[in-house]
C-alpha cells in the first residue's frame, strides 16, 4: 500500500473501482459462459481470473479505505497539536508573568525588611544600648529570622 502515497487519490479510486467491476463482471460471465458451446472450454480460467480480480479489488479497496482513515486521523491530530501549541504558548507567557510577579514580590519584601531595619531598629534605644555591650537584641534576631524565611515582620507590641 506504499504506492498509494505516490499516486493521486482520484486515480486510485478510479483504478480500484475498475478492478472491482471487472472482477465482478468476469466472475458472473464465467458462470453464464457454459451455455455458449465454443466458449464453454474457457469457463474455468475465466471464473478463476474473475475471482482473482475481485479478490484483488476488494483487497485494494480495504487498503485504500484504511489509508483514508489514517489520513483523517493524522489531520485530526494535527489540528489538536496546533491547538495544544497555541495553548502552550499562552501558558508559557502566563508562567513567565507569574514568575516575574513573584520575583518582584520577593524583592519588594526584602526591601521592606531592609527599610524596616534601617528605619526602626537603628532608632530603637534598646539596640543602641546593647550594641555598646555587644549582645544581639531580640528585635534583630526576629527581623533576621523573618527575612531568612521570606515572611513579613511580626512586631511585638
């Protein structure tokens, strides 16, 4: 059935139908030839040729219909693939957008923590008092832990 790819579809359908019709006509003619006296001697070869033509025609018709079914499946899969590729491109844009937004949020949270440390912790008198003695205050530890875990700062009031 590889030859089906090389020939045009109209020619293949026409050729297969001719073989089927010729096989059917020859087979039927082989059974009615016995009434003609001088052709009666060729009845068996005509019947065999007709059955062979009919068998070949049916075989080709089955192969051609299977080929057409596979071509239709390929077309369906190509349409689905094109839709999947389009959806994939849209999803990629969405994922990149989410990634950029998440990176921006993380960066902004880090900047908030840095601003908090610069603004609040340095101004805190407890920090100034303990810096002179060198122990680390609880506020810096909590702020550092929040920054390491990427969480907002929880202030104790």
